[in-house]
């Protein structure tokens, strides 16, 4: 009986490692992906849309940085959504100095009270150009070629572009969770299954937006501005992943454990709106990761040499498969403590599951 249980344990650990390795090699597609478009090949006029809600303190400092883009034809659409500070006055002052700033001033309405998707819908409609590029006021382009590098991706049938974010949080555990999410998002998209994107670095055509009637199918869901739009509009033919150095934006916001967990709770809330395929794929990854770290301690207790070898082999394959991808996401420093971070991810999954049962995230940040 004991022998049979030990055999079951061994095969269970091997199956879990095998499942994880399949995902790791899927993540490696990011590291080996090549830029297939010619830099500077497109000059589409662009509307850069930035949502503003009580961010007067950032406008004067950050808006000039966006305007330094080396691109011949773009406008900056600032969506002031019922700000209670002096954001509107600051924007009006900026408009006097910079002629390519456009203001979309959105007042709260009873039907769409504090609805961010409603405000962004008005911004898309008011934008002068067909190419829309979403970003956020505290996520700054890393080079002055950001717009050009994004526009370069609009070739052939491509009408949606996903691009990365470099997070500046000093805490490696927080950065690792964000890195895993980006690995999932970009690798799945590379494999023809775009399912999640950040509103801080996301572009699309107006035609694509109106083809799916914008946010109409999820207008009252307070999460998933870009992800649920991607669910409606994205597919393997029309979605491009842009991972060049010029495509990055750098998230400058201060990240605390409180703000981090609020963002994670939003991700957990968003999970229920994914289609069955993506729910299944993410669940298999998360559950196999959690099960691996729950069963390995038993194996190490029973036979530390054999199970230690399995664990070392797993970490070696992790390094071989994902090193280039993490470097491409500018998270190479995480490689130094990758085993610790991977263990933390399993713990994080348990904590997030428990937290999501008792805590609701804030709405419409």
C-alpha cells in the first residue's frame, strides 16, 4: 500500500512538472520572437488617449514628456472625467501652449455615473484620427519613438497592438507577479490567442472599435477596459504583439502592497469574464503550480535526493526557457532569485483565492 502511494506521488510530481514545463516553453516564445516589420514604415495619424481623474499634480510634469514624441502627426486627447481637483484648469492651460492637445470633458451622468468606459467611448468618438493609442498619465514612453514603433505594427490585417510595461516597483515579488501576467498575455497572443492587455499601452483602429460596438457588451462591468474589448475584437489575425525597446512604457506610479493587492483582486474579478478556453488554460497553469509546491515537500521528506533532482531539473528548464523572455521584458534581475519568486507565486495564488472571497476591489480607478 505504501509503495503504491509513493509511486502515485512520484508520477503526480512528474506530471505536474511536465505541465509547468509546457507553459514555460510557451512563455519562451516572447524571448525568441522577432520584429517582422520595417521601422518607420508607417506614418498613420494617431490619437493618443489619456484618461484623467483628479491628476492635476501629474499633468504639468508628464504631459510635456508625451509631447516629445518624434512623430509627425499625432494629437493628445485628454479625457477629464468629472475631476474634483483643478485638472480641468491645468489642461486648459496646457492647451494654450500645445496646439495638438484636445480636451474631452466628461461630466457624470446618472446612467453612466463614474463609468470609465463611457468616458473613454466619448474620447474615441471625439478623436480626430483612426489610430487610437491608449496609455495612462503615470506610464511614460521610454523613448521618443514609442508612437512610431506602435504604428509600425499596423500592417496587413493588424488592427490591434499589445505592448509591454516596465514596472518600477522595487519589491521583486510584486514585479514577478506582473512579469508572469505579461508572459501569459504576450505568449498566448503570439500563439494566436490574445486574451488580456493593459490599458497603459494598447492601440487599435476606430473601425475595429466600432465593429464590435465599443464597450457595449461590458459597459457596466468595472474592469477589463482593454481585456474585455480584446475578448470581443481580438483574434490571431488582427492582433500584433510589439516587444521592441521603443514599445515600452514605464509605470511611474508608487506601488504599495495595498495598491498591488487591489490590482490583483481586479484580475481575479476579471477572470470570470474570460471565455472557457482561457479560464481552462490559466486554471491548469495555476493549479498545477500550486499542486507542485504542495506535493514536493512530501517527496523531499520521503526521498530528498530523487525529488531534489526533480526540483533542480524543473528550475533548470525554467531558466533555459524563460531567461530570454524575462530579459526582453526588462526583468533580468528577477533571474537571480527565480526559485524563491516561483515559490512565492504559489503562495500568492492561495492568498489571492482567499482574499477574493472576502474583499471586493475599489471601482473604476
